[in-house]
């Protein structure tokens, strides 16, 4: 259901329900949540790559499972579980890169929008297409509207239209689009670049990035100034600045 492979400070989590195009069943979300919880406390992991097996990246929620368990209580529990999962990605100290090789639809598109960075194959497609079956993608909308312009998000949400990888990049849903055969190499290169940075600086920066977005301009500057002050007092910053001034290679980061 979910595979994990660790190498060189990079944890790759692979959605592995290919027969259902990696639909987010209760079980798959629970497995992904458990691994994220473990990774959060694992200082050996510097970067997380979220990948998928089979012909699709993620088809969204498992509609068959949902219809087999109808009722308000079941639906509320499902969407609460999904929301917790998405928040866990945002609050994870490590950067999360979505490696999108194929179609990401509905909650699958939400998953991509939630990740900190995303690299897509030119064969990938994206949609929030619940409206096509009478179910507006309200929870995917939360991540989507924070990742792309409002009118573009509204168009996707109300038409259910599929967009290709090039358009997803233009809108800011993904950072980079590469040929299918280059996806592994491009993702590995980005992950390695980030993994080489100070884990403390990355964790501090990721938290500050999302928090300041919710603040007014003046409050954002006040908050960011406090964050930079704390960061400057850290050993990693002191060692990094001293190495830079002395024209020496970056030091071994201590993560504090």
C-alpha cells in the first residue's frame, strides 16, 4: 500500500495501490500519516519525496470505499483524516517534493498542491474534477487556492477540466516539468541539493514560510525578523557565515 526507501538523507514514500490509481483509501492515508509521523522525529531524514506506482499518481479519494460506508459520521471522519494528513505535510520540518509521473486528480491534485515543491513528467495531468460527479472539490480547493491564482483555481474547480503539466507549471502548481525518462534524475538532483543544506535552517524557514503567509504585511515582517534573529543565534548559521567569510566550503551542519 505504501513503500518507503531511504538513501543519503532522502526518504522516498511511494503510493502503491496501482490497481486503483493510488486512490486515497482510509488505509493508504493512515499508512502515509504513520510514515510522516515517524519521519518528523527522524533527524537522519533531510528531504521527503512523495512518488507513486502504476499508471496514475493519485486519483483522489477512494469513491468505492466512500459509497460502501455512507453517512455523515463516516464522511466527516474521512475528510478530517485527509485534512490532518495535508496539515502534517505542511508542518513537517523536512521539505516534501511531489514526484508526479501521471494524472493527479481531486484529492490527488490536493496532495501535489500541498507538497512544498513538485516536479512533474510532461505526461502528467492535473484536475480537481469532483464537480463532474456532483461533488465540489471543497477540501482540495484549500490547497489549490494557496498554490495557484484564484481565477485559475475557480476555473479548474467549476469546469472539472484537466490541465497538462506545462500549464500546471505556468500556474505555479509544479516547479519543473521534465521528460518522463528524466523525472527520476531531476527529482533526485533537487532532493540532493536541498538535503545538503542546514536542516535547522530548512525547518525554520519552512515553518516561517507558511506562517507569514497568513499574516498582514507589517506583522509578517515583525515575525520574520524574530525568526531571523533566532536563526542567526544558531550554531549552523554562525558556522556557515564564518565559512563563507573565510571562503571555505560549507561546514558539516549540526542541525542546531
